[in-house]
């Protein structure tokens, strides 16, 4: 049993899901979550439209709405990370609560409403990582 399944997951499931999400982003930003020991298997490499992905498994938009941790997510072994959804202007999204756990179904209902800091904030963060490796997409 991993540390996550033994301690962290039960603790995170005792708090509001949106707060748990915010804490996970903060932990990644602070470097508390170590990179996964990933191996690169040449059989998993994929090339599409001139882009070379180390593997076909990516992080979909919705987790990192504001381009705060794309490199930390790539370090977890994802073949690419997608940030967003990014809107032209900042928006608060729907009123809380807006994430509902379906524990028995191993799922969630997401009614966030595209809360994000807007395109200017995301663009600034993406420009700051220009020299880093890894494919980062933007959902708009």
C-alpha cells in the first residue's frame, strides 16, 4: 500500500474537494511532491503534427486551470499537460459548492464554471517556462 493510498487519500477525502484540489496545486508548486521515477520506453513515443510526445498519456485541462504547475505534472510522467480552461478575462466561476464526489462510483461532478485567472495570467506563466522541455497545451 502506498503512502498516498494509506494516508493522503483518506485525509484529502475528509475535506471539501475543491480545497483538496487547491492543496494539491500548492504542494506541487512548493516542490513537496517529488517527481515520479519514470522510464522512457521508446515504444510509447508518439509523433503528431510535428510534435514528439514521450508517451500518449496526458493530463487533461481542468486540473491546472492557471498554468501554475505544468512542469510539475510533466515530471509526474505525463506525455503532455493541458492547462485551462483559460478565458479572455478572469472569472470566478459558479458559486460553491461546485465539485461533488461520487465515492462509490469513483468519480466527481464538476460544476466549476471555468473559474480561472484569465489569459494574461496564463500567458505570463507560460512565457516564463519557454525554455523548458515538454509539451503544454492550452484549452480555451
